[in-house]
């Protein structure tokens, strides 16, 4: 491990010992990105577990985050579509969405994302202004393909947990999540329809990061 990696790991350990709950600065990424959309968001889509990442009902910042996201996509301007594989988590999400007074703005669908995404397309939903992917990492490439299919020029695609405590740099890793992220990186690099970068974060959950991709005009 090089000295930079060791320093980042120590910083992550310090953050875990000193911060409790979700890191507010990380929770603000979604609203900040959404507000930059032009024209104002018509529809926002969260592909992945609604109990993780930007739409985390169990997080103490989730109510504010859901409110801010809906600010760019709430009726009459649009809706948020979120996918959840676990019915128990979906029920918890519905309760928290209702507490945030967003039931009319959020369309929560239960089932595996790769099974529900075709139905979203069949229903004529989209194109989406914002897609947030926070599901199983080994399927990142498939989720990204759907995100691109359901987006438009100018849409933002955010993919969470792509640094994985630095493990993504290990090409020989046996971790299927790490390899899923690595495959995604190669796909992004070769995809002419998006401009993308990875942003590293250190917070209460350690050393990680996310991809921010903009669909080209």
C-alpha cells in the first residue's frame, strides 16, 4: 500500500470514530446535483435499494434529502421512481416517505431492478433527468445500460460505492462487487454518450466514492 492509500485509510478510520450517522456532506450530493439539472427536473429515478444511499429511509438525514430531491421533481413538475427488492425494506420506505409528505411524489416499485426496469420502460416512464444507482455492484454494468436507455441528453447518472475502501484498484480482487465496479469503469471509459468522473469520499461509512456521469448533448 502506498503512503497516499495509508493516509486515506487512516482518515477514514478517524472519520468512523468521530462521526455518527450519515455524513451530511455526502447526503447533500443528490440535492446539489438535482438542482443543477436544466430544465428543472421532470422525473428522478433511484435505481437500487431505497434503504441505501441517497434515499435511505433509516438515515437521520433521509427526510431532508427526500424533500430536496422532490424539490426538483415533485408534482406538478415530476416524480421520483425508486426500486426496492426487499418487501420489508419497501414497507419501511413507504412509512418514511409518508412522514416526509412525499407519497404523491414517489413511485416505489418492489422487485429486482433488472425485472422492474423493463416494466418502467413499458409504462412509458422517462426519460429521466436523474438516475441514482445503489444496488448490487456486480450488476452495475446492467443498471448503467438501463440508466442510459431511460435518460436523455443532459441527464445525470450517479452510481454509488465505486471506490470501496480503495479495493477497486486491485485487478486481481476476488470480490464480485469490486469486479463489478471495475467492469463499469471500463464501460464508462468506452461509452461516447457520457462524460463521467469518480469522486472519492471519506465519511462515517469510511473511504468510498461515487461516479457522476452526464449524458452528452
